[in-house]
């Protein structure tokens, strides 16, 4: 059954969804986005780390948690505690670049988790930021510490080429949910772009899905340690938006992720979109190695590992920059079918019953495509009638639909301008339709499925 337009709330006392009829459609979506996700900005709480000089006898001691890997010290907020920048994996550098992540070693002393971590290397939206040692997570918990609180694990969006767990504006910190709803929120960084979704024949063991493997290791960290923060490891909901929403669905069909979560929320996650085979990534990687000047097979692996992140972003990552994200064209980084992490396409896994059968919420927004039109225009791609016809032809080639039928569904004469028609057409094709198909597939397979839009 698909429950549509419902306000769905997580109740700490129950491991299942509670569905309540909405007072109005607008209110139901507002409640959903405020209480069941982190895509709405929840700024206004992550505290500024105090200096030792300002600490006095009247100030309470910092929140401290003892885990099997050591003691972790955080920060007090207004009704919540924050533990920022906890390393969950060994730095993915040197021989570990493009390898599956390894759990971080135990701390030799108290770990002070009071500063936002660096993002992973990325070149998008006009900024070159991040560092390769970037696999950190953040925990926001109610204060005073709860017992068996429900847990939300947030996976950020950004087209698999940019973004971070906390975001630059701290809008997905999780402090408000912790303070006002008694939920523990975990956010994480995962490898992106050429460092997170890359495979080459000279790199044995490189799955091409390193970013998904990072997310899984963070889920394993939650399973092993969240009880120390007052969370219930048996009541974990994974939530993601855009690339994070697709990541969530990847874990639904990834065998190694079974049992690490108990509910799913995918926001604009284009779950039922066809993913490339890892061989396509290897072809792209070989081209990139040639661009870097590496042609001798014996030298390629060593040279790729020796290259700086900036060099890799310049030579390979530039092929999947913001222009490709905006237009939906060209080479793209992201999950691929590798027979190990992701054995098959989402729809095939659902049809074969090889999925995590957990309550799932999937949704999308009315104006999904406006972002992509705006990004394209920022890059000098004019949203005019010519671009409209190019887009409809591209969708027809990809889907096998007739161009005339596509344009009849989005007639230019019915819109104030070509950009508005493009926004509707591209938003439905790239986000709304794959999300709707995924919901129907899961409901048809008997999975408790909830839909918002």
C-alpha cells in the first residue's frame, strides 16, 4: 500500500511509522520536511567551540561519552549535545585511496570532538575546497542524554560531486531535531567524485562505489557505538536528499547493508534511475589517466595514487562538474553496478526480492527542475526554445518515448517562458518520475511505502 500526502512522524516509543491525516496538503508536507528530514535548514544551534581560557568553575563540564574506541568529548548546546568531526575511518590516502574504507583505530586518549570537520575534496559551485582525510561523522543528541532514543542517519546531497554532512550553513546539523524531538542525528562525510566513485583496471579491489562503502562503514559505526550516546541501534532511520536519497536506495538493495537500518526516507532520490556498469567508470578512468600522462600499465596505479586531489579534479573531475549536474548531460560520477556493492539495478533487485524490506518513505517536490535550469543559466546555457527542443530530444533518446508526445505533455504555449517548461520537463524526468516509479515498485513488492509530494 502507498500512503500518499500523509504526515508521518517518528515516535520514540515505537519503531514504526505513525500516519496521521493532514489538516491540509501544505501543512502535511511542512510537517514531513520539518520532522522527518534534514533537508530543511535547521540552523540556530551548533555552538561555537569554547576556548580553554573562557572556561570557569561555573561552566558545566563538556558532555563525555565512553565508547569501545575511546572517550569522546563534545559541546553543550541549548538542549542538545554536539560531537563534531569524529573519525569513523582511517584516512583514505596513499594505498587507501580508492580502497574500501577501514575502521578508524581506537583513540589513544580522549578525543575532543568540538570543531566541524573538513569536507571531502570537491570542485563545484565555483569553489575548490576540502581535504582527502575527510571521513568524519557528527552526532547531535538531546541534552540531558536520552535512553534508547530513535536515530536518524543523514546522507547529504550534491550530485555525488559536492556537499558535506554539516553543510556550510550548518543547515543539516541535527541540533533542532535533537532538542525538540528527542532524536539522535548522525551526519557524515563520504568520498565524492573522482575520489569516491572511481575504478581503474590497475586498481584491484577498487569497487567504483567507495562513497557508498564509506556510508556503510558509518552505519556500522552507528550500530556499534550509538547506544553510548543514548541511541537505540535497533531503531535507525536513514534519510537522504538528492544524491543522498539515491544513496539511501542504494543501501536498500545492497546486500552488505542489510540489518544496519530499520526505516528509510528518500527525498528527491531518483531511486529507479538506471545506473551505469562499473566498466563505464573504468573507461572514463583510463581516459583520465591518459590526460594525466600515465600510459604505461605498470605505472598507472602508482601515478594515480601519487597525483594530488587538485590534479585529479582538474583532469578527471572536471568532466562531471556543475555543468553536467545542471544539464544532466556528459559524464557523471555516482553509484555503479559492480556485482559487489551494488549487484544489480534497483528495479531488478526489487523484482527479485533482494532488498531490505523496511518501511520506506519516498517523495519529491513540485518544482524540482527549477534548480537545474538556474544552474545551467549560471553557466551560460540559455533556457530558450532551442534548449527546450534539445532537452526533449535527449529524453526521447534515453527513454524511447516519442519527442512529440514529450513536448505535448509540456507544451511551450502553456508556460510563461521556455525556462518554466524546461524546469517541469527536466524535474519530472530526472527526479519525480524515478522517485514515483520506485515507490510503486516497492509497494508492489509488499514493502510498507509512504509517499509525499
